[in-house]
């Protein structure tokens, strides 16, 4: 009987050993599966965050397209206001006529060569000297800004009174100013 007890005990030990090994293997596989699931869950949350950010960008797209079209339309309108080369050549004469209407006189104008090119624009500078009283000069500036709103600018304005003492009302001053004219350069097809 001892032999059958021993074999019964052996079988029980073997069954328990096999059960422990199976449970250990099953525990290891479940632990590995849980770790993989946690990693995939973390990646899924990151992807959902990216997806939400992309959705925000996609929702902005119609607004951005409308803004781009509006800016392109504004650019074309402003470029259409820029003069052609022939207009620039007659510009100083036109300004001289406006000066006489406002009570100022153009003494000299010198074109600075060569014009500078910035992106699609050409910047031409005229160094001008004028003679006018302060109010006439202000009227002339206002008139030029109304007539040429887009493509004309003034830089380096120097107003020099004729005397060092008190300046009488309506006295003529010598005025030096750079008149800047911008011209759009059309792209060659």
C-alpha cells in the first residue's frame, strides 16, 4: 500500500506542480498583456489628443480660406492703385501743379538712381526742395495724400525758417523732403 500512496502523492505533487507552472505562465501572459494594453491605451490617448488638435485646425480652415481670399482681394486692389512707369514720370509735374494751387512752389527735384527693388515693388526716391509757408505746406501734403493714397510717401522732412528770430505769420520756409513713389513690378509669365 505504500507504493500506491507514494504514487498517489507523486501524482498529487505533479498535478500541483503543473498547476503552479500553468498559473505562473498564465500570470506572466496576463501581466504582459496588461502592460501591452496600458501602452496601447497611452498611445490611443496621445492619438486622440492629436486628432482633437487636427479637428480644431480643420474647423479653422474655412475661416482661414475666407481670410486668404479677402487678403488676396485687398492686395490686388492696392496693387491696382500703384502707378505704371509712365505715371511716375509725370508724377512730379502733377505734384508741382498741386503745389501752386495750395500756395507752395517746387524749387528742385532730383531723382535718386537707381530705384531700389523690394520683392515685387520698385521704390523710386525724389529729393525735392520746396518754398512755402507752414499752412500751404500742410495743405499740399493733405492734397497729395488724398490724390495719391497708396503709392506716395514722405521721408526726411526738414523745414528751415528763413531767419533765426521770430517767424512772422505766412513767412515762406525752405522745405526739403524725399518723395517716395512705389511701383508694382508685374511678374513675367
